[in-house]
């Protein structure tokens, strides 16, 4: 099967320039909205698809500037013998080094023979398909693939318009299942004749009066029509190949099934009959429940050790991401350079390392965001959730609405997870407490060298300690009430008396809170996990801390304000 080795896109829709080297098997493209994911799928489809023409408009040009022509280049490897013909394609066959991702116009030892298909559209809006090599371009040579060879590499696309594959029409998947000797044309012609004869035998109410009226007009004008009849027009009952389609046991067209069912069925048929083995699916999860997503991903080869076809999909579903291997994931990022008007695109590919795979499993939602805050644990996630809820009530934009996702760093794993997001082009920050050990020093230094900002309390404080050390004493009873709701009155009382070595108890700290209580309450809250989860810490932030922000020391609130500023930039 032919495999796409390289995709080059120039001035197509929102993409000014992109070069990507996809992998064999499943390639899942993710990225922020309007980053160009669907445009990449369209570029592949438009360049390789077996079609006579495509309607382009000015809007298909980058920034609608038709002076810069659209150029799409798709380089194919693993060519079959017909495409390797030196007599036919000699000047356009090139070499490709898979390890270095370099192309050569001449054969190279250890390199693969490839061919590049191009699609160029200028301001005239007429698409021009051809083959490309640097050598041929210098010599002014041109070559186009014959239709039979275009069909060899044409991808199948599941989605809009794919219902045609449930008919025996031109280039449909069902048509490829037919024996070459089977000719449905004769059968369809006979069906048309029978339809005309059946209609002629019907006595249609009122039609004879109309025939008589027309007959009278014709006679008066000297137009000799003989005896008029009302028959089906030949062209109106002509039945084409596309009119024959699959139906279920209830005679209902299969194309009328749900989106998920048709996608599953087409994926199976495509794997069975397609000569190309290239498959394109935009938003693979569309119309499918989780268990059927798993079935579709398995059908397209996501679980195969040896790829059976090359597949290009996009998704906005964290469920899909968790079902994939990290090496199948590619992140499309767009960014601007100061002083330059254009938007640059880069594709970051994950690898199969344990760090990448574990981060994908635990932090799948974060991979679908614009920015990532890696929180040390659920306590910090809950704190951010509660603060974000209060900020929304106060008229601020939710950081999540801005595409910022905070995710669980898994304690000491937070540095590795932040490093993974950093490697993949995500703006990433770490939100942690300052209760660290000597083993984390190296990780902290590495994060600093990578330019990953860290937001923490300082003074070796855990988050619970920072809360009790910086809140107004009048807020202490409210914090203790939340702890009691989670841990019971007796448990919290025992925690306080043990931490303070019997100096204080719950009643004293609730009725007459004092600065002297802070140290012991912070220790008890940390050790006994009073608020250590997303929901309780979210409750603390939403009902106690942030509504009373002005009553909290700036050493605490400034850390969070700085983090929110970073998120909203």
C-alpha cells in the first residue's frame, strides 16, 4: 500500500506554510479550534482524491490573497510496481531517507523511492494536478497521473457525502466489490422500460381531459400529433448506477442509518476493498458512543502492531485520546512571531515513551487545550476550580473558557508531565505547594531551565498551611466547619489536640480563633487531609477564601493572581 511520507501545504486557507511527516498507521491530529486540522485533511483529500475538478474560491487562499497561489504537495512511499515504472515516471521518482527526513532527486543507498503529487491553484481558481520533483521542475518537465493510477492512491473519506459509498455508483466502495464481468447497466435499462410500460397501463384520473384539450389545440393549429398518450419520459426514468443501493431487511436504505453505524460499516468495507488503504475521518467520535468509538478505532487499525492502512483522523474527545497510543498523536500548533503578520504552523508528534504515554492517559483533556496548568495534585485543582467560579460571578472570563486546562500532575510526576507539554509546544505552568524534598531540586532546576513558570507559596508550606497562615482569623471557624463536614466533629477535634499536644481543641479554635492556632491547624489539615480533594478544596475557595480575598494576606493571593494573569495572557 502507498504511504504518505510528507505533506507540504502553502497558502491554503488558514495555513500559510506547513510541512509534516506523518507516520504509518493511525495519525490523530489535535489542536485548538481553527488551528487548521480539517484543512490538512482537505489538503490530502483534494491532492490525492480521484476527482475531475474541485470548486475553489478566494476564501481558500491564505488571507484571501489570490496573488500567492495554493500549493499542496503529498509525497508517497511504499509504491506499487505501476507507480515505480521508470519508463513512465523516471524523471519524477525521488529518494527519501526515512531517518533524516531528507529528499534526493537521485537514488541514494538505503533510501526509499517516492513520488510527489502536487495540486496548484492560482487566481484563476482552476486546480492543476501533476507530479513534482526538483529535477523535473528545473528541466521544465510536466507529468500527470493517469486516472487508473489516481484511483490507486485515492483516499476514502468517511463523513459528509460518504452515503454514496452505499450505492453502486462511480468510485463507490460497493462498486469495487463487483466482479469486473458484472454489468448492471443492462439490468437498469430493463427496469426503466418496465417502469414506462407499467405507467402506461395506469388509468390516471383527469389526465384524459387534459389530453383531449391538448389534442384539440394541436388540431386547430395544424400540428399532427396522432393520438396523444401520457407516458413516462425516457430521460426521467433513466436509472443510473447510483440508484441501486444497500437496504436492510425492512427495505430501509442503509444510508439512512445513524452516523455512527454508517461510519463503522464504511470503515469495515473500506478495509476490505480499497486499493489505496488511505482513510480520512474528521472528528472520529462524531455520532458514536464510547464503546462504538473503541470499535471504530480498532477497525481502522489503531490497535494493530503492524499498520494495515494509513489513517488520518481529528478529534475533540479525550476518550479517543485515551484509546490511542501516544505515538499516534500529533499536535498542530499555530503561533505568531513579534513584528510579523503571518501565523506559523508546526506539527508536534508524540513518541511512545512511558512519559508521553502516561501523561496522555492521565491528562487527556489537557491535550485539547490552548494552555496547560499542571497542578501538583487534586488539592490545587480544587483551589483553582473554586477561584475560577468566583471570578466568573464577578464578571471575569473563566480561564477554561479561554482554553486553559488545569490537570493533575500526580505529585512528584508533575515535573515530567509539565516537561511533556512543554516539548509539544504547549504554554505550560506548574502550580504547586512548597512542601518539597531534596529529590525534587533537580526537577525544579530543569523546569526553570526550560522556562516553565512555577507558582508556589514559599517557606516550605503545603497548600493547607498557606491557607491557615494567611487567612484572617475570622475565617478560621468557616474552614473548620468544612473540615468537620468531611471528617466529623470528633475526628477534627482529635486532629487538633494531637497536633497541638493538647494545647488546643476544636471548640477553642472555633469559638475564639487566634494567631497561635494557625501553625497547628495547618499541620492537622495537611496531615489528616481535611481538604485534600477537588470538591472540598473547591468549596473552601468558592465559599471562604476568594469571596473574602481582601481579608487574606497578599503573600497568598498574589501567587494566585499571578497565575491567573499568566493564564489570561
